C-alpha cells in the first residue's frame, strides 16, 4: 500500500520551554512467525467444534483495537484523542513511554499512530526511525509550537499530518477516518479481510489479527472459495508440505490455535468449519487483499 518510509528526527523538532523533553515518532515491522511447533497430542476436531463461547471469558470482550495506537506521555492528551474517536473506535491501544511505543511496534504494529513525540525516556521520532523493514504506519504528529517550517520538516520525515495539540475533536475524527480508509483494506462490510501483503486478518468488526506464515497460507487457501469444502490435500499443498509425509495432527493443531487466537484477539469465532472426511471450509464472506 504505502512505500517504505525512512524516518529520522527532524532538526530542531523538540518541545519548547524549560521542561522540554525529547520527542518521538514510530515505525516497525511485522514479525514473521516460524513453523508451528508440533504438539505431542492432538485434540479431536469433534471436541473443538463443541467449544462454547460462554465458557471462554475472552469471548464478547472487545480488546483494544490494535489498528490505532495513542502514543503520548500526557494521559490527558490520550484521553482527549480517545473521546474524539470514541464513536469510530471504542477502544485504542496506548503507549505512555518511548519504551511502550517500541514494544507496541515489535509486538503488534498498528496501522495508524497518533503521536505526541516528547517522552520522559526518549523521542518518539527516534523510535520510529529505528524501525526496520517495509512497515510504514499512518502517522499523525501533535505539536504545541505553531511553526509551519517545523511542521513541514516533520511531514518530510514521514508524518502524514501535523496537528496542534488542541485540535478540534470533529477534525481529528475526520482525519483518522480518512487515513484508516486508505490504510486498512476495504471489502464487503460483513466480510473477513485477509491482507496477504501484511499477514493480517481483519474481522467484520474491525479487529486485526496478526498471522504466522502458515496461518495466512491456510486462510488464503480457504478464502479463495468461501463456503466450499477444501480437501486436506489441497490445504497441505498450499502450506508447501508433502501430504504423504505430513502428520495430519499438525494441521489440526494449526487450525485449533488459529481459532483460539481469533477468539481471543477479535472477541469473535472464526468461521472455519471442519468438513468430516474432506477437510475444512471458510463459511463466511471473505475478501483477499494481495497488494494494497
């Protein structure tokens, strides 16, 4: 979607005043998980299909939306942003320090970052500049100084927009809505969206799940023909393994872990259905983004 962005702290982009603190901007790279470890035992699929969402306390609880990260040392600033975006994004992830920001980028890179660069433990722009790979989040930087030349320099170093700290709530909501519309793949409203470029699965409710290589290969195979049973042999071929030498219990474990991950991170059941004697089917509308 977006080209690789090289970020560095623009000269002079520091807070004004006697209590000046370093500032921060963000960038990161999605981690590519390796092969799924083999479990010594496999849980029969018929037991997996009986799992009750009522028995799982994570089901029905909406986790913080990983698409948007509110990064600011000032809790009042984060709360203002949260209230401005409350209708569009009921929950957003937070970063109160430069260390939090770096950890968020490494664990689950967001699609969009709202950033007040000055943190007690470092500069947010430096954190972003230290990111590796082609990952390039949307970035809105807030600055207390009304200096167009400094704002221009920040934009040239990777920010999509620089806004004053006291920006109008309606304007902030509109800006975030426009950026997300361009950043996040858009398909049918009730569809699950698989982004093969970034190895993400987006639920119909907008929850983003980071995928391992095998997880995204599995879903890509099934989402090509939603509603149709896909034979295990075809799935194993998509995973790049030899069906004759591959233990089918490993496929069952992969499916079980993926269902658990989606249930935990999206507060929703993954519509991946076991078809006895054949394989699996994705039983909901699905949309695949290969290059956004």
